[in-house]
C-alpha cells in the first residue's frame, strides 16, 4: 500500500504541520476556557481535537500526500460508554478513538485503531493513583466486560484477547498548564503505554505518523470477516459514535464556542476529496446535511469521540 511509504517519505514536514496544529489546539482551548473563568479539562481538549484539529489534519494529508485521496469524519461525544469489569467503579472504554481505513486500488483494506483515555498531566511520568486502578486494569488485563451507558449495546458482553497491553489502547497525556509564552511546546499532548508507572513515549504528532504507517495501534478486521473480539469492539464503538453523529441536528465547527461541552454532544466534522469513493460515513453525511429534522437525539447514550481517516489509492 502507498500510504505508509508516502508518510515515511514526508514525515518531517508532516510532523511539523501536525505539531503546529496540535499546539494551536491546546493553546486555543486553554485561552478560551480562561476567558470563561474555567480551567480546561479533558472534554475541552478532546472537543477541540475533534472539531478544530481534524480540519487541519485533513488539509495536511490532502496537501502533502498527493495523489492519495482522503475522507475524514469526526464526532465529539461528551458522555463515554463504560465497561463493567466487576469493580466498584466501571472504567470508561475510552475518550477518543482514532481509526484508519486504508483502501488500495484493488479495493483491499488495511484497518488500524488506537483507543485513548485522556489524562490531564503536566508531568511526563507519574504513578497511576489507586482511584484510577480500574481504568488501568481494563487497558492492561482486558477482563471480560459488559457495556454500560452504551445505548443498544448496554448489557452486551465482550471478551477481548490477548489479556495484555497493546499500543491499540493508550493514555493520552494533556498538559493544561502551558501558555503562549512557552513555544514551541514540549509536549502539549503526548501518548503513554498503560502501566502502573505512566511514562510519555511520544508526542501525539509522532504517534499519529506511526499510526498512519502501522507502527503503532492495533489492526482490526473489516465487517464480515472479523473473528476476534477487538475488531468486534472497534466496530461497536464506530457504530455508536456514528449514530451519535447522525442524530445531531446542527453540524459544523462554526457553532462550537466551548461554553459547555455537553451542549455539543454529537458535533461533527466531515470532509473528503475522494468524491468517487464510497466512505464509511456517506449515509451519515446525507443525514447531517439534509434539511430534515433529526429527533430523539440520545444524550443518555455514551460513545467515544471519534476520528476516522479513510485513505484511497488512485491510479496516478
């Protein structure tokens, strides 16, 4: 497939562009929250990544990785699904899910995924507190769990294997203590492998480049051919996030002012330059941008925020 090769060849310019976009996302979130008299928290940063960063990501990929074609779809979800693992507290399955669907000229697909749990931290290394042990258990041991607060999936059981750590489920560390006086930012958003001692191993820009080249993340199978539970779980999360997006009456980042992130549950970004290719979210695009009123928007159902990158090879 062409995508990993082209990303490798342009990784320096791609990293520079991604780093700048991520830095700007963090700074704008902090500044806007400060103006509102708030301290920026995880949902504020995730919302900005979904609504403000993804258009920049689309712009970078389409400009740097020609002649490949791309569709990017993203949705911000305020309430997260839970995994009942038998503990007193049920951990969130994740705050944000990145998915890559790479389709070659013959229609063959390679799929990749990273599920992130966001944590505010000004430190690049820290010990996981006892209060967060349930989340660490999920990402390191993957006990059998039942979905909670997940719409139609609530009560359904999943048993992911192997019962071990992978780069498909990570911690996303976000530094909310920075200011415009510190530039370039050392690690506005970084990534860490789940462990009792969390240690930053890469900035988010570097991790996304590795994600696009399949050096990080966890592969999953397409619908119809999947046999493993990780793939089933990723498609579960895709469908509930997609449902959240399709029920949103108003879509578009122009309406996003960060006064209250719950008010923007389901707010989405969608763009494509692959006009002759079928995208995973084509039906959702039609629903969002039609004039028909969408009703029964399920605020009570949790879904992870979602960024889907679809790449299509061309004959050029």
